[in-house]
C-alpha cells in the first residue's frame, strides 16, 4: 500500500504525539492491523483512539472491557428476554428472530457504512482467553450469527486500537496479528509541549520549575503510583488558580495530594526529608 493511500495521523491540537507513536499508528493503518498500545496510566492510551478519530474525521466506537466481558458480546446479542415478552403479550412477530439480534460494538464497526475507529479499551481486564476468542473476527473481519444463519462482513475494515494496562499477558497468537507500541512516559521536552496545549499562558520559568519538581517525584522508585501526565496538568491548574509563584515552588511542593494518590507514597516522600523542606502532608 502506497503511503498516500490513507490519511496520515499526525496528532491533533489537543493531543501531542511523539514521532514514534505517530509512525506506528500510520503503520498499523497501512497494514490494516489492530494496534495494541501499552503504557503506564496517564500516558494517553485511551485518548489516542479519540484523537485518531478526530484527526481523520471518522466516527469512534468504544468497547469498554470488563472482567465479565465475553468476545461474543462485541459481535452481537440475542435478546431472548424481549422475544419471550413479545410471545407472552402478543407484541410483534416473534417468528422473525432477526428482530431480536442487537449488534455489539465490534459488529457495529463491521456494519458501518464508512470506516470507523474502534477502541477496545483495557483488553486485559477480561478473561485470559478473551483476546484469542477475537482472533478470527479481527483477522477475517466477519462473523456468523447462529440464530439467523447470517454472516456479517465488514463493509470497511475499522481502524482498531486496543489498550492494555498489563494486568495480564496477552497471548502470543493474538500479538502476532497486531502492531504493538509501548507509550513511554514523555521526556521533559515533549511534556512541555503537552502542558502547553492545556496551559498555553503558563510562564516559562514557572513551567520549568514545576517540571523539575514533578520529575523529582517520578524518580522515587519506591512509589506505588508515580504521578502521571494528567495529574501534572491538574497540579499546574491548582498552582495557577492559587497564584503560586516561582519562589514558592523552590522549597516545597504545594498541593501534593493532586500528584500523589497513595498513602504509602506520602509516607515514602515524607521519610525522604520532604517535611524538612517545608512540604505539607495535606492532600489538598
């Protein structure tokens, strides 16, 4: 497939991407393979699909995976309860089984008249066999409805983004059919660009000092949950709202509870002598 046969994703004004992530998204689109995205919380895995849809002008379908989700749920659901009610109360033709078939999110992406972006979010929350149960459908882009003996084939192959939080290892057979990317935590240069999207009027010296304190926290390896990008953005909003100055950031980290969310992480931070530098134990 030539490079100009599909729209190129370059990020959006609200979602800054590294060159590596940009390239792997476009490779996945060109190869017509699902893109599996991993990364620590707050690195924008879920938002990636939203912004691919926005950048390329396509509709987004979201399949949020839970521990009880089965692969068939994404294909279709046979509403036996509604059919039973109609049979009991005489409402509609119960002999028409097709009336009681509801396409799931994956089925909807196949049936869409135009190409859509399909987000399968947190795939590793489901049973370990869940990814393998989707292999054939994601590979061949069609599935069979047993109750009506119909086959639903994709009118347009969706752009499939699959996120994982590494709660479970994904099967090798599944990964072989996908493109994979780990979203590394942004370095300071990229983080400054990301922050600039959300806080365009933030003074450069205040941003530099805030990033210094933020990355100091992230270097503490014993934290159970290191502060993420989303928490940094919230923290900066708190600093701006409170009118914090550069000098006030030099010897303490105000509003620490916006950045740290685990009791044990507060304890670790305090034991490192942060209290002596004037930091408050308050979460607010």
